[in-house]
């Protein structure tokens, strides 16, 4: 590989990596601001009572029946 191509590849990778880092940085800070706002709104509202429910297993097997293929 030619030294010019190597340098251009390194520069391109640096620009792409830097752009991804900046985009991720802004995304994380925007998301944390949204979460903080949502937490503040939820603390102002009256708490909602939850209805207890019994969970059912995903598969119910009967002892009298067998799977046949």
C-alpha cells in the first residue's frame, strides 16, 4: 500500500471515528436530559396503584396427552 493511501485511510478513519464519538456524546446527553425530565414529571403525578396478577407459564403440559410427530 502506498504511503499516501495509508495516510488517507488513517485520516478517513479518524474523521469517521470522531464523528461517531460526537454523535454518541450528544445522543447520550440528550437521552439523559429526557430521562431526567420524565422522572421529574412522574414525581409530580399521583402514583398509580398496580393490580396484582398471577403469571401463567408459557407452555402448559397435560399429563394425559403426548406430543406425536
